């Protein structure tokens, strides 16, 4: 299973809403992840959200960049056919990349989204 290409992003609001409503939620200190089976089994769609209550635009964009980079490290090992929404929690605003990366790995593993082909 080779997902080494570009990350396919989630853009439609109705898919975000469906993931929130019907998806399973896994949370950690810095991020929460909603997972839903995708009707299109060919790809995994990933969306990242940061609420306005988390800070001004500079802080929200920094949080999105850190989450995006953290997910990019695990993208080749994520199973196909899912909608994944990653939501930044308040501690994510001041968190560093290794912290978010380790928590995201733990959540993706707990959600059974990672394949066994990754090196520990």
C-alpha cells in the first residue's frame, strides 16, 4: 500500500459535518481526530480545523502547519478509504512539532488507521 503521493484534502462542508456527526472520535491533549469510512474507497481525505476561539490568525495558521506536517509523516502508512478530520485543541496552539507528531501517531494507531509497514 503506497500512499506516498500528495495528501488529498477535505474541502466540502457536508463531509466535515458527516464526519463530526457519524464518525468515531479519538482525542489527545493537543488534537482530536474524527474518523469515518469513505464511500469512495480509493482515497483517504484529510481535513484540518482550528476554531477561532483558539487565537488569532497567526496562531491558528501555525497550528494548522504543525498538524499538516505531523500528518504528512504518517500519510504513507495510513489505510485508504477513510475521511479523517483533525481538530486542534487549545494546547496545540503552543505545542511543538514532536509533541503533536507523537500524539497524532498514537491516535492514528488507536483508530487502527496505520498499516504495519511503518518502521518504529
